[in-house]
C-alpha cells in the first residue's frame, strides 16, 4: 500500500451494506453510499480507499438471539488492528438496537456507541501508527416498518426517537465528528428502515462534503 493512501474504515450495518429494501439483494459498491463517498473524495484530489465492514443486523453492543456475531463491540479492536493505519473510522450504527428483541431507548443506544469509540481509541495498533479520527453518523429516522421486516422492527419508530440528538451529544462529549444522515435523506418508504439507491447517492455526496470540510483531509 502506498504511504499516501488515506484509508477510511466504515463500520456499519445493512444500511451501508446496501441491502435493497424488501429484498435480500445488494446494491453494487459504486451505488452504495460508501462507493459514492470514495469517488467524491478522490474526485476532489484525495487518494482515499474506503474499507467497508458492514454486517446485516449489527447492533452497537447487543447480541442477536438468533444470529451470531451481531454485537458490534466484539472484535472491533481486531478490525481496527487488521486494517491500520487508518485516517478515519466512521461509525453508522444504532438502527438494529431497536429490533423487537431489545427494549432500548435512544440514550441507551448512544451509550453503546460510546463504548465503540473507546474500543477504537484503545485498539492494539502497531507502534508509531496514529489512532484514527472518528466520525459518528446518525442513521435516518426509522419510519413505520413495512414488508418482510415489519415484525422484526415493530414499534421501533417510537423507541428510537431522539437517537440523532443523543448521538450528537455523545459526539461532542467524546470529541469526535458528527453527521446526521437524516439531514439529507429519510429512510426508504419501501420498508421504513433502509436506503434506496438515490438515497445512497445523496448520503455519499453529503458525507464526502462533511469529511472534506470538517476532518483533517
């Protein structure tokens, strides 16, 4: 890897993985917000590589009783270690904290993100490598879930209220960057949770602007 390549790790869930709402299909990289984001940054003259680590159903710090490996705090330190050096880590999690298997509110979910921030900062990277900057992205507000995921996310639109505000608070308290995805796009009307391809495009372009304007790029 050339020394001048800036690596950005995106640690997220199905919203970033690119699931097509109400299907089990996936958008190609260039149509996912991560691909749009990488392309936009490189068009500006940066030399950026976006690394996706996005798992469907990933929570911040809770396990899924039906699927293994969905606790986002487990193995995060090793993900940082294996992909270092990193310029920036973007965390976009929280939506799955409100699945019907949990009784969480927005404050609890945001505390899960605090744990992830601390894990990133304490990860066992090699001597001389810098601890990466961190950006929290609040996912779009959940609207009434529809289709195949309606039971899984029953009443999540109510339990998740205030998540963006809570994430903004902990971003300030922990001196990390913050962006509210809901400021540029809503969730898909198809299922109330995920993102359509046009919404991915809007989000990727907006995050590229936010990273260019607020982080040391």
